[in-house]
């Protein structure tokens, strides 16, 4: 009596077909794997470059203000005839480094003296000790600082007190009948001492 080829013999467990030990990858699988590896590497590379660019852009943006020296700007402070020869007057001007949102902080002042027909001298209003605004005392012909008693002569040199340096001067020019001062950032203190 013959048995069917796929029928288990009586008393024997049926044998399931076993997969071969090592199935070699087919050629399309290997190609897909290589492509996936390449795309992964490409994504990592592009991501790294992008992150690096963003990082340097942010650092550059943060450090830019430190590198940019604010250039001086000519500011008109009045007509020549507004100032009497020999007089020393306070003039208001906008700081050269002023930004649109600076508001009141962008304003500064200076002492302008008319020395002749078209000769002017302009002194910073800020004391070189700790930056307090100095006042011109006409009768004494001195600049006085109310904060710590700093005193400057008429030419801006130190007469007494703690100021370590003379009053800084601005460049002045006459342009189209106007007196213009080359505004620069407010000179802040050089340190107490
Ligand atoms: Fe002028 Fe000190 S700030 S003397």
C-alpha cells in the first residue's frame, strides 16, 4: 500500500519545511540598503552644515555691535549768527551711535564757544571722572562738575579735583551757514582715580 508523498507516515510527526540557514540577500535588497545608508549619511551631513551655518550666523549677529565702530556724524546745532563771538553756550545734539529706539538716551549736549567769525570750539558736556554733566561758569571762566568738585579751565584742561583728563572736544565746522558738530558716542568715564 503506497502513501501519498506529502502524507506523514503513521506514528511520525509531520515535518514542517525549514528555511535554509542563510538566505543570501537578493540583489535589489542590497541596493536598497546601500541607498538607505547613503541617504542617512546625506541627511546627517546636510543637517550638520545647516546647524553650523545657523550657529555662526547667530554668533555673528551677537558680536556685530562690538565690531562696528559707530562713525561720527555731522549734526547741525544752529546758525552761525545764533552764537555771539566770545560766548560759550550749551547746544543739544543727537549721539552719533543713536538708534531709532534710543529715545531720550540718544540725546546729548555740548558746550560750544564761538572764538571768531567762523571759529568754534566744542567741548563734551561729560566730566572725564564719572561722566557727570559739567557747567560753564561765565564769571569764573571755568567748567565745574557738581558731582565731586572737578574743575576745568576755559580750554578744557583740568584745574582741580578728580578728573583724570581734560574735557574731550568735538570737531566743529561751518557748513552752509550752519554750525555743525561731529557727534561721536558720549565719552564715558576713564575710571575713577
Ligand atoms: Fe565730575 Fe566726579 S564726575 S568730578
